[in-house]
C-alpha cells in the first residue's frame, strides 16, 4: 500500500513549451510547440505563418520580370539561385536560348551564393551548439562574397541580378580577380573550420548519432539538398537535371550515409570544396559575348505548364508555372526545400533532448521565409 | 520507363478508363500528365508507389490549383531509382466542400503539403492525420489562393 | 585502453580548437573585420553599382532626361514610382507633348529591385549610393526626384 | 613599505580609542564589508568589460571602445542603465522567492570573496577551515538559482534551474576532491598557511603530475561550477533563451550577472592560491617587497580568468546528459585515483621541494 502512495507522489507529466516565434535557435519567426517529458522531446508541432506574405498569390498579379524579385525574399540566403530558377522556367517556356556567358556567370554566382549560405550556416551551427566564435569566422568569409556580389549586382542579399533572358548587367571587371582571391583565401579557412569545430570532441559528441534520418524516410519526406544527401540519398539536382553551365563541370556529389546531424554537417563542409572546384573550373573560362538576350517588354508565356528544378543551398527548389497565355501566370507554385525539410523535424527530433533538437534544427538549415513563402 | 511505357502500364491497371476518368496528355507540359477521378486517386497513387516498374517514391511537388470551375491538386512524382517523372492531376467540382483522399500515408511529405493546400484552397483531405490550418490562423475566413478570394484590406491589386 | 585514448584525443582536439582562437586573439589588433562605422564615414565609399536609392541626375542647366513615358511606373512591382504628368507646349516645335510635373519616388516602398532603371529608355534615373536612409518622419521618404523648375534635356526624345 | 596597511592600522587604533570596544568592532566590520562591497562591484564590472574585450579579440572584433578610455566606463554605463530599468516579472510568480533569489546568489559570492587572500596582509577573514568554507559557501549559490528558476513561473527558467541543480551537485564533488588532493600536500585548510607552504615551490610543482591533473580537473569543474560555457546548461541561450534568469530584469538581473563573474573570479582565485602560490612571486623575485603580493595575486588570477574565457569562446556547449557523463565517468574516477597517487607521493616523500 505504501509503495503506491510514494509512486503517486512522484507522478510526472508531459508539458508544453513554446519554442519561438522569438527564440534564438529557430532563426526566425518559426514557432515549435514542443511536448516535453523532462528534457526529452515527445512531439514537435511546427506552427508556421508568422511571416507568410503569400508570394504565390502576388505572383499571380505580377509580370514575369517582377516575379523574379519576389523570389529574393523567399530563401534570402540563396537568392541568386531562386532568381535563376524563375528565369530558367520563363526562358524554357519561351524557348529562349541564353548566351554561354550568361550560363557560366549564373553558375559561378550560384555556387558563390551556396558557399556564402553555407558560411552563414556554419557560423550559426556553431552558435547553436554553443561555440559563439564560429559565427564571426563564418561571417568573415561570407563578407568577402557579399562584397563581390555588391560590386557586381549592387546588393548584398536580395540581388535580383537575373532577368528572364540573361543578367541585368554584365559582371564587374573586378569580379574575376576578387573571386580568385576569395578562392585562395577560403581554401586556407576550411581546414581551420575543421580544427575549430568539426574535430572538436564536444561537437562530435553533440552531433553524432543525433537526429538520425534513414534513406527511405528522407525520400518519403521529400528531403533534399544536404539533408537528403546526408542520409545517402543521392538527390543533387545539379547532377540529375543539370541547368545553366552545370553540365560542363565535373564535381562529386557530397554524400554521407549515417543520416545523423554530424553527417549533415559533413555534407555541407564537403560542399564547400565542391563549390570551390566548380568555380575554379569556370572562372578562367567565362566566354565572351552578350550578357542578355532581348525579350519583349511584356513577356507572355505560351499556354501550358512548366516546371523547373534547381538546387539551392538548402535543397531542391521547384518552380511550377501554369500559364494561360496572358502576361501574368495563372498559378505560380514554389516547391521550397525548407518546407519539406521542416516536415521531417518531428520525425527525427522525437526522443532527443532539447539540446539535440537545437543541433538538429541547425543542420536542417531552415530559412523561415522560405517555408513561409 | 519512357512516357509511352508509363502510359501503357497505367492503362493496364484500369481496364475501364472512362469510369475512373483516366486521361493522358503530354501537351503543354514537359511531363506525362495523368488525370484521374477523385475516387480512384488513392488507388492509383498507391499502385504507382508500390509497383516495382513505376516505383514513384519521391513526391517532389504537391500543388493546389483553382481551375476556375474546379479545385484541383497536381502531384509531381519522380522515381529515385528509374528517374522517370509523372504528373498526376485530380480535381473536384465541389467548391463548397471539396474533399479528396490523402496521400500522406504513401508519401510522408504530403502531410505538410496537404495542410498547405487545405489552408489556401480549402480542400479537405480525408484520413489526413492532422488536418488543420498550417499558415493561417484558425479563425481565418476564406481560402486566399482561390481565384474568387477577396480581401480588400490586405490585398493590393494592380 | 579506449578510456584513456578517448581522454587523450578529446583533450587534443580541444587544444587544437583553442589554438585556432588563440591565434586570432594574438592577431586581434590588425585582424578586426568589423568597421568603425560613424568614424569611417569620410572614407566609406559604396561600390558604383550599389543600390541605395533611385535618383534622377540633373545637369548644370537644371535639366533631366525623363520624358515621362511611365515605363518605370509600370515596371515597378510595388507602386514605388508615381509620375504626375502634364501636356505642355514644346517651345521648339510648338506642338503639345507629355512632360513630367512630378516624379514621385516612395523610398519606403522600394525593394531595390532595379527594374525601373533597367527599363528606362533614356537613362533618366539611376542608382544613388547613399545608404543612410533613416529619417525621423516617414513622409521624408517620399521624394520628388525632379528638381523644381527643371526641364527635359533637349535631344533626349530623338 | 606597509603604507596601505598602516592606514588600516591607524583607523583601527583610532576607532578603538574613540568608542567602546564592541561598537568599534562593529564599525570596523561594517567598514570592511563596505570595502569588500566596493571590490565586489568594481571587480565584477571590470571582469564584464574584460570578458567583452577578450571575446571581441577572439572574434575578430574590437569590443566596447566608446565610453571612456578604451571603453573602460562601458560596464559602468551598463550598470547605470540596468539600475534605471523597470523591474518586471511574471504575474503569477512567487513574489517572495522571486525577489529573494538574486540576494542568495550575490551574498554567497560576497562571502566567498571574504576569505580570498589578496596578499599577506590584505586578507579579511583568515579562518583555519578556509578551503572548506569556500567549498561550502560556493554551493549555496545554486539555491538562489533554483529559487529564481522555480519562482519565475516560466518553463524555460524552470528547466534551466533544474539543470543547474543537477550540475552543481555533480561538479561540487570534483571541486572538493581536486582541492583535497592538494590539501594532502599542505596538511592545512587555512589559506594563508597553504601559501606559506608554497614558499618552497608552488604546489603545482611540488605535486607535479597528480597536481597538474588536479589542476585540470579543478579548472573543468570550476568552470562548470560557475555555469560558464562550455557548461552553461543553465543559461544555454540557444536552447533556453536566458535560462533561469529569463524573467529577471534591471538590477536583479545585474545581480545574477555580476555574481556569475565574481564566481569566476573566485574560482580563479582559489586555483591561483592553491596551485600557483597565491600572492607569492615566481622564484621569490619580489620577496623583499611584500606589497607587490596583491599584484602577483591579481596577475595569476586574471590569467586563469582569461583561460576560462578562452574556454568559453572556443568550445561548443555540452548536452545535459554528457555533462553528467563527464563528471561521473571521467572526472570523479580520475580524481579518486589521483588522490591515492598523491597520498602515495606524500607518503613516499616524492614531492619536489626547493
């Protein structure tokens, strides 16, 4: 009899905790409703929409040139690649062949964007697991890319450099030397990243075996980008559906098989090298030529449906356009990588601790405007 | 599999294409489009996933579309093994209480995407594990991405 | 022995990490990557293409190049640009023609997409490199770009 | 020579000449308390500034350099700002405990500060159980943290407080045991005598290998005791927002904040006293000028404080279960073995003495 009373005295119950919309680890206005038993997570229920701007609805009212600049505001860390996706979709629909120069420049800038996005991610990843200094080292290198972008595109984050038919203006004369300088600089910094964070015993303990995602689940959840590739799921759009100048470069798809947080981390570090190698292959061979093909002032896509996939820093971005032949699209859908990657958070975070959830979220590399289009 | 092979394969599953509303089309699209009636949607989808020849294990896009008269959903499928792609379209004329079968038990990613479609188009997916608003607040009236949605305060038209 | 090798490796990686930060600590004097912003105001120069705000350059005769064709107004996704125009009498030809009265630019609505400058046929507007755009009153962000009494530069329309 | 001390003696004599003995004793105590309060706040503010500058240099930044010469008055300005801020709190907080908690934290650090020997003369409270007193007092602070977290009526604060309880109870063992290892060498708990013993070589030299191990364990456990990164489970800003002091604002928050830095100072001071000879100069180079003792003590302590800052700005944070694994599976067994080795060394007279 007495043992039962003791037991009832120590009754434990699950409780809810709101992580976000203002929380340092959610990197934006994402709200996670956590069901927690002590420190252990029982359920993660994302609540979205805090910065939803209904870009898809706005696209239905805008012309195709105007849509491009809206995509800057989706996944703002890989804005150039988003721009490229829309431009490619429009160009494919118009059956417009852009000059070689445009293709090469788009690819170089896309890879630079990827590096800069991963730099930010690396800094923030370190910060999420508690190593605050990484943030500044990541930003130092990102700053160089931002300067390159600013000199060529005029903006640091929301470039809007691509237009249907090519590039808004030609690259700046300083572009090539600056990129080369960045490559030599950054090649000495990635090993430093490894020494500071990757090899750190605490970091490895924090990330290895945490948030495991199997290959089957990765496919089923529509994981893409580094998240999918860390589970051994070969899903690089640059390999399977190459666009721009990606068919003329050789690179390895960064693949890991463990599927845990550390594998996702490794994939991104590996992608630093792959992106650098892609840029190196192209930077000396930018063909001469026009930077833009003239399009009509009012672009009308022929009636039909068009789908374009690109690989952003976060994964597979799909642009689905339904046109009825007018100057505005009938339906414009973005399949954003962050949205699918977020949907698997509940699956991989359950059973871990709060600290694990933070580390896992950091490697999912969520950008909230990308989810909340 | 090429598009023709896919078409033949799917046709072989449905001896009576009229009854299940099966229509193939490659016009105005880079993929093979399959239209199906709502009642056969789940059946077709599970076959597409389960069959070893088709094996569409990757649902890479799920789009709700307001076709004017009808409300529809477009599924973009890809097989990670065979690397072939397929588009499945389904639509329902009922604009008041549109109901479709969920595919979230086949592809887990559909769970979130269907909630998004429910949020913006009001299409209810039966047997969905968690059918509630995702982006908008629970008390939001109307479905913003429908063509007939009007909100004079928040929408700026040109 | 795994226990002790774990400890040894752990401490080794920790010390390697400390050597990285320690190196930067020693070079901290010249290694600072941050800018001392208000102090370096005089030397701080933006890149030529930097998109700070839209400006309309005027030459020494107080003449601009804007014909009032309103292409920028149409191209703008946000309604940032409003052109109030008039029909005036051309002094040379004596014919009636369109001329701008006020070129209104709402900086508060501008997303710096550059479509207006891209579309301008006469290069009447361009990017200004000013980046200190904060003001105390929101109305200060609405600007009239053409100076008072300014005219169209001759020869632009030909 | 003993200029500073002579003032104190003069005041002492004067006080006892003008008023009865009990009153003079009381006044003297109050005066000493005020002096220590001053040291406390100045040291706290200076340490905050030091942390910010050191962090900035690690992070390729410059750090606060606007207010006063090289930003020396920056933390003073921050403190003023915090003083003038409104004290907010949750509505359903347990008001009494909520207000009590910061004082718990701050009084324990003040008490611990009292027994720190800054130099041979500058030592307020030299009791014969000095080390024991330090360990005992420094673990009271966690009660303040637990109270603060519990009474805030905030789940993040509660999680932070619970983590703190678990952490302090565990790491208290290692702090105690590693100090105990060194007590074997000195044979006394009195801090002034511990330093006397080190006139024939600092303890970390005297005790060589086990002493170095004890020092490392002490630094790790000490960092954990003060709830600093990589053991900042309690605050863990990327997980819990601000942890146990989420709901505190204004001066109450500043108390927690200052106490954290003073605790860091205390841990470093204990390490400097026990392992590095306190106010003794290296190789006795300034033995003839005892007033430099304070300087040596501060240099040693601040170097150790810098080491703790270096930890903080380099390492990621541990997870809460790994924190306990580290303590119970690594530090504690090593510590126990280390004590035995040290005992054998002392018994076999294998210690190095000059």
